[in-house]
């Protein structure tokens, strides 16, 4: 099976597909691993993926991680490749067809997909030393908006309809604080005193610019991204609210994945950060710090579904 149509030419040029094997990881690294007995003659492709509007760049980011799995699991019936979907709908289809078996993305996106895709959430992925993060709602200091209620009759900018920190979290925060929201178009006037209008800007930087020039009353994103984009303009902004915190990313595995393979992967991934030789592999995977077992899967799922329910998704 070929994981993705996006990699047909690119992968052959750089030698991306590597035959690999699987070890049952019962200790911290591959040297001490015990091989899982072969159970089939033909190697099965295990695709690792996420969602991105730039599939080739996304797969390049996954390459080091996939190559690492290829080295660790080198004597089994499995081979690992990367795959990427352009949308949530496409990702659900790929998972249903078993063309993605390991999926890494925002917990809100993953738990939404779980309603239609056979995946089980297994791990939390730390990013830039952070296990979880929040979103902040900000305005320009020249604005008269100082509290959330001041946004009534005005508009806030969100990046896109699948962004956790720049849509799900801030919109849910507004709704939970009694502020009804409604989608609007930036080209149309808005002055409903009983609601907060929101527009999708398609880009956090665009949101920031529109807030600074007064085209929008407020914007929202995570603190790291806001600081990175604002740079020297940080002192021109006012933070008026911060949302609840959610895990950076989660790792989900296909519900039909072989039990021994699932256990082996989980055991290896949660110990990777302990091995100095693996630090470059982790950092190469979008600044991953470590993977962590989810202690209470039910509580995490309920918390994420509650947020999704608030935004009517």
C-alpha cells in the first residue's frame, strides 16, 4: 500500500520508503528490545500522519521520525511511511481506509474525528517543553475594549474553523461567559448589540494586523504565536482573557492496529526523551519534547467533547 499520492515522485527521489521491522519495546531503547515473531509474509505499511495544507512539507517534517521507527523496528513484518491529509474530512477517509494508522494532531480535532474514524487516543505530545497550552483574546491598547462584554456588537478574528487556539478555545470561552457568537463576513457591517461577531482571517498574522489597524476589535491565538508575530508591537496589545488549557497534541492509533504493535510503539515513544540520541528526532518532529501516557482518558475525552459541544461541532 502506498500511503499518499503526494509522495509518489518526491519519496522516490530521496529514498523515503525504508523497509523496517518491529520490536516489542519492553525497555528504554532498541538494543534491549525483543523481536515480535513474524505473523505474515508480506510487510504491512503503517502510515504516520496529520493534517496540513502543505502535504509535502508536512511529510518532510515526519521523515526523521519515520526513519527513526524504521531503524528501531527492523526485524518485523511492518514498514512505516508518512502520510498527510489536507482536511479533516480527508483524514477521516484515510483512517477509515487504513492509510493512516498513527495520527498526531490537536486533541479537539482528533476527538471530533473519532466520531467517524476508528482511532483510539493513546498519548499526549509535548511541544516546546509544554504539555498543554491556552489561547488568549487580545485587543489594541488604543481600543475601548477592556473586558469580554465590551466585545458585544463588535467583531473578533479567528484563524480558521479547525484551529484550536485561534477558534475552538476562544469561541468556547466567549460562549461559556454568556456571550453569544455569530459568524460574519468582514466585507459586511455588523452591529448586533447582543452578540459577538467573528470572522475567519485564514492567518494569525492577518488577525493581528486587522486588530492593530482597528478593522477588528479583537483577535485570538496562543501566547507563543502572538508573541512571535507581534514582536516589537507586543506593547501595543492588551490581553483581556485567557482560556482553559488543553494538551498540545495527542497521538491516536488505529482501532484495528495489532495489539502487540500498539503496545510496542507506546512503550517506545514514552521513553524516547530519556535517550540523548533521540533528541534530534523529537525536536525534528515540530519541536516535540516528549510523549506522555494519558492517565485519565475518559476525563480528557469528556473535557474536549464539552468544548466541541459549546461551539456546536
